[in-house]
C-alpha cells in the first residue's frame, strides 16, 4: 500500500509535470524504492491517484527492467545480455553468476539477498561486459571481479 508520505510526493509530481502521465515513471520508481517492488495493489492505488487506467500503469511498470512486479533480493543483479556483453570467454555472464549464487535467472536466493535478471542493454558496449546491482553500474568485468563483488556483498562490505 502507498503510505501518506509517498502519496504526498506523488501529488508533488503531479503538480510538477504538465500532464499526469508524466508523473507515472517517477511515481513507480518511488514506490519501488519504498517497498522494494511494485505490487498489484500499488498499481491499482496509483491508477486512482493519477487518474489513469490500471492497464496504463501496468504497461509502464512491466516495460522498464529497473522496476520489479514481485519481491526481489536486497541486491538486484541485472546482467547485460546484449551481443557485446555476451562474448566474455564464451560462457554467458548470467549463467556464471547463477552458478555462483545457486539460483537461475529470474530467481532470488533463499536468504533474500540476491536476485538475478538478464536485461537487454546497459549502454556499456565500449566497456563490456557490464552489469548493474541496484543502482551501481559495473563495467570491464572478469569472472574474478564478479566473484569479488559477490563476496563483498555477502560480507556486508562497501563495494565499487
């Protein structure tokens, strides 16, 4: 459910933008930041607040890979699956990370710490391969660097 502070922020978005539809992506991003994902109930409530159809809300929420419609792990790993990023030593990066985490693409580890997804492009073709963890972007990855990042996250260290 959308709390009162979130509702007030969404109302500010509505006043800020020239049309209510322009407030949709910022509102969905805010809801995800607050709740960890965008639930069906959130979308229904947002449709009422923005006075848009539920179908419009769902179509936008399901289009952007940065938004999740189901609970995800504390660390949401999104791996670029575009051609350039897929060429690392002939072993797909997403498969390698899945093996390290013991899950498949689209799953979350049992402890709720990691979720793994493949995305079409992270805009890093010149620095491939690339991935994104939450809002942090990583480029020029090697298998060793990926293992180091995962271990740092598991131990609670700050990474980069």
